C-alpha cells in the first residue's frame, strides 16, 4: 500500500517481496470498513469489490449455550458497512497491479532483504538476495514492512517491548454446507474458543490454544482435536474428517509487541514490523494499511522534494502511536480477562450478564463494530496524485 501511494505521488519506489507470489494460506483475510474507505478515496473500490469476497455485516458468538450478537457494522459512517472476507493474496495482487500503472513503482518478487547498508549512522540502502544473485538497493528511505519477524527491525537494532500473549492459534479449513449457519462467528465453551469465518464454500477456522501448547494438542491425537471442534460446533461433525493429518492445520504463534522507536536516520518501520498485533478482532492488516496511509500523507512530498528529515519520520510514529496503543490495550484486556481464564478451565460456561446486554440493547453492538471496523483515529488519503496512471502492466 505505501509503495503504491508513494508512486502515485511521484516518488520512485521499489517494493521487494521474498516469495515468488503472495499466496500464503491463513493470512489475515479481513478487509475492514476503514480499509474499504481508503479504496473508495483512491477511486478503486468498485474494481476492488469485483474480486471474490464475502460480506460480513455482523458478528455473533455462542457463549456457552447463549448466542450473542456482538457487533453490527450496518450503522458505521463509511461507504461500506461490512467487513470483506478476501484472501490477502488477492488484496496484495490488486495493489501490485494498481501500482504498476505508475512509472515509479517497481515490485520485485523473490527478493529477500538480509542486511542494511550504513554510512555512519544513516541507513542508505539494503542488501538482498534475488533470483539473479545478491543485490544492493540504495534509497533515501528504507521502510520495514516485513512483519512481526522483521529482518529490517532486527538489523536496525531497534528495542522491542514484548507485551505477551497467553495463546497461539491453529488455522484450518472445513467445507461449508448449504444448511450451515450464514454468519461468521465464534464458539466459546469447555475451555476453548473456535472462530469460523464464512468463505462461501468453506469455513476458515481458528482454534485458540494455550501459548506453546501445540505439542500437547498433537500428543492427544488428531481424533481428540476433531472431537473438541465438534463439541463446540456440532454441525461440523460430518466434515472434521477432512482434517486428515496435522499438515492440514497451521500454527500461528501469537506475538504482541511494539518498538519503542520506529525510526532512525534513513529508516522507518510500520505495520507488524513496528507493532505486532494479536489476531483478536482481525485488525492487524487494517492497522498496517492505516500506517501506510499516514506515512504517505506525511512523507510523500518531503521524499519527492528531497528534503526528508528525522522529524518527518518521528511524525509518522506520533500520528500512529495512539491508535496502536489503544487497540493493543484492548486486545491485551481481552487476552487477560477472557481468553487466559477460559484456557484454564474445561468446564461448561454461561454467558456473563454483561455480555447478554448486547442482545437486550442492540445499540451496544455499534461500539465493538466501531472499534473493529474503523478503529481509533482513522486515516484518509491526503497524499497527492502527481502521476497519472497508465494502463496496467501484466506481471511476467
């Protein structure tokens, strides 16, 4: 996103991706109303929504035996009043295609950054492995957007504050039947949490386990794991055998952390490289998009005019620190008050009375919808469009 926005503003930009393509199953696939609003402001929404997706207008959860309507996105002050479920590779491919319409956008696949180039205290480029061998890329600014296990931030020597997470997540997919429930939702009971995302012809499922508990889950055996899924969501009983072996189940190691300082001379980190988020709320990719928009708004003209300073980089962190800290605090609160106690008990639960208020007073559902769908201090596109796009160039 940032590479696209900078190229759109007339800044020559090189984007590198370590893999041959963006296809990685069980990445963050929720495109929230805040991100859809950005696509609208860029004039790309209609084309974007032609890609296959599912619309989620509300979220529900089965807490014990009580169904709770948790969030209602239909009242949001956005063009799209829903979450779009879309494979992240489609989202990234779309941004890549749009970026190629600008002469300053250079996307290089199978190019893996492995070190920074320094001149004194200033970062002036990076070294990477490419299909043609080792290369160097020099630039006025290096942006680390390489995720929670960022090579860029590690090579930069940034101090990381680990906020902790009591859980990891097992991702899998199970087929969906015509008579299944329509809604995306969650099941909380018996010391477990299962989230099911309606992807049309299949369910994308997330099963929450105790941190570092994957070996214990495997030791109990696949049959026991299937039984735990069915105990939470009985309608899945006729298809859990689709989980034929542990290769069908992917482990996400949950990390919640943040950098004390996101920048140094010639370098900036954004997204998970600056602040790894919990999967709670599915907000990670959307916060990263907001970071990118804010960075483009602040940095595009200084970069184009060759007058970038550390004050500009610090301004990006100042702009995005409050939203990041608020959302992380909420996620940590849910982890400590809900998930941590839940994972310690295998007893059946009943829905707390406070949670049942969402059913009694529908207006309350707008609160989590606002937090999840829009967040804190949503960004809007203010970076200029100084280059006019040309016909999209197909990727070779």
